[in-house]
């Protein structure tokens, strides 16, 4: 979650073309994704936030992908 993301980690993403932040589809996840996305953008790193469709938990999406074990 956003609380576990350290400010010094933003620099690790400087050379990434675009960051996609995926959090759970609940109030805390939406707020956390918006906060982290804003942190990237403030530092000039392009970023967007996405939410899983049809489920609340990102792990549910991963479980549905064949061959992926969360």
C-alpha cells in the first residue's frame, strides 16, 4: 500500500516510461492509488491508477490469470 512506499523509492522509477498503480477497488484502495499516482506525477514521472473490474481485490485478478499464483 501507499503507506509502505518510501519517498526514496520514487527515483527508482525515473527511467520507466509510465507507471501504472493498481490498488484494491475499495475506498482505501482508491484513495491510496490516487495518493501514490500524485506522488509520481509531482516528481515528473507519468503515472495512472487502475482498479480491478468486477472484484474488489487485485489478488482476485491475479488468481484468474492462468498460471499465476498470488
